[in-house]
């Protein structure tokens, strides 16, 4: 994208700008967010004028996220490169063939030391972005590049961007417009896990020694229905899903690999639900199988964001309660 030094038709007075905004808002060629909103068009054009974008460039490259204006990453790059203070912008990836590639942006301003910004897979995981539905799932490298670019350009060229952040970064911020709960509402616990009811007691080793052959067979059937078998995946290519091994072998087996944590979660829940409904196996054995399935996948569950971990824990407790209630009913009514 290149900035034009001759904006073509552009209003010179407020009256002209207002009329121009009304005409643009009624057009089908402006972005959908501005259709029928002449005041938003007017504000976007004013922002564009302040940072060096012609009216139509402003409408295409300025977006309002959570009530705040932001600029697309490519437009931010164009604005900085148009600045007389810009010497060079360099972007590349480090450690591409490792589990933790790093996006790097080096912004060089004339007469000053280069500003280096980095954004890694680990950074994305800590921010709860890795595997998030949307662009982070479809174009993770591009989103990492935009994060590093946004940090570097804002630090090195605040005068060119006038405090605007990139749209790619603004989209990941929480929605500040969500309604707040009333003052008399019951406060939520600080830890969402506190909302989950306590688990039903699991049987102890002294009560029985379960034969898990039938449970393992059910797990294998569930795996065949929920996911295609996969070889040991590369850390960047897939998230492995494990099931307990049969017999004397204590190492869990990988039955599938998934490109995102959401796909992994869906496959995990499908196997757990199949185990719950394995009608031929006693309830105690199914409870043990659910616990073992959770234990062998603990490392992956620990890497999920808080919302996903909370859902898995809640579903696990629900299944235990169902099996515990069924077991109690059979003990109270042995003849049924």
C-alpha cells in the first residue's frame, strides 16, 4: 500500500465533509461497518486527515474496535514508511523449525537505535491467543507478525501513528462494552474453578482391583469413531491425544493428533462421553477409565486457556456424578 500525496476529491470545509460523509454512508462500496453511519464516516475521515490518509484510504484502513479507532497493520506500515524519519523496517522469523518460533520486527528510525520487538508462540499462549478461533487459528504466523510489527512501530514512530494500535491487536482485547452486573448481584468467585461442585468420591484401591480390558476396548472404539489414527506429531503440526495402554505397558498411546486445541478438545470430549455411556462396563470401572484418560492428557489440559480447562473439569465432574448416582441407585434397588 502506498500513500498518495494528491488525495483527489476531498472536502475542505466542515459542511462539505458532512455532506461527503452522508453520500459515502449511503454507498455500497464503503466497508459494511460504515454503511448508513455518516457520523462514523466523518470521524474516520478526520482520523485519516490527522495521520495522513485520504478519505477513502481512511475508510478502508481505520476500524473502531470496542469504541476505539485502530488501523490495520499494513496501513500502519505504510504510514511509517511514508515518514521522513523512517530509515528501514525489517521483519523475519526466528527458530522456525522449533516448537517456539518467534516473529521479529526491527524498526529503524534515522539517528536513533533500532527498536526490536518480538512475539513468540509462548507469548501467544500466555495471552490465551494460540489456537483461538478466527485468524489465530487460520493464520497464526501472520497474527504473530502483526503483533511484533505493532509493538515495534508504536515504540519507534509514535508521531506517525498518533497513538493508534493495530486492528489485529485491538480485536484480541476484551469487550469493554459488556454490561456490568448490578450492584446487588452475587459476586463471582475469583477462581472460576470454585464454581464447580465437588467431585463424587472415587473408589479406592482397597475396594477393588478393576479389570480395564473392556474399558480399553471401548476407548479404542471411541477413538476410531472420533478421529483418524495419527503418527507421533511434530510439536508445530499437531496436539497429541492419548489413551491409557492395555496390559503391562504403562506408557499411554497416541491415537490422534489435532491441528488446534479446539479440535483436540472436541476429540477428547467425544472419547470421554463414549466412556460414560459404555453400558457393559461397571460404573466403577468407567469412573476409573475417565480418571486415567484425564491423567494421561494432563500436560495438554494444563496448556489450555482458563475457560477451556474449566469446561473440561466441569464435564469430568458431571460424568462422575452421573456414574455415582447410577451406582447408588443400583445399590439401593439391587433387584432392578
